[in-house]
C-alpha cells in the first residue's frame, strides 16, 4: 500500500485523537494530501487538506477550529489532530492523494455518546 492510516479508536466527547497517514516517500515529497471521512449511511466528505509545501491548508466548516492537519518532513508523515471531538465526528477516516486519486484503507474513529 502506498498510503496507510493509523491512530483511530474510541474517544470520549470533548477528547482528542491524532490520526497518522504514512505515504510513500515519493508521494509525501511530491503531492498535497487530504483527509476525508465517511459516516454510516452518509457520503464520504472532505475534512482537511494540506499542500506539499505545508503552506496552505483547508478545513471543512464542521471541523474548523477543532482539527489541525500537518506534515512532518522528518518522519514523512501527515497528521490529523482532532480536538474537542463530537459524536458526529464518528466515521471511517481516509487519507487521500488527490493528484493520484489514491485512497488509504481507512481508520475507524468512534466518539462515544
């Protein structure tokens, strides 16, 4: 696999969780990366994006001010820091490389309610 997510799990409302995306080194160095999520019975939606230079980010209104997307150039990782989580954040979270239309396998996040 060229893009692998990790870090999902169970979390209490108001808590925090950090998701990790491990792309191949070529993909990390070359492309912007985004996080998407899909809740049961709903369409997959964009959560956040970051460009390859780490100087431009975008957030969906539903997560703005609570989630932070970032890149670690040393570890070649992309993170999604999720703070003040809510039950409606429950979903499978996917790492995605838009330019290559490449999806990871997803990681489940469940916010207890």
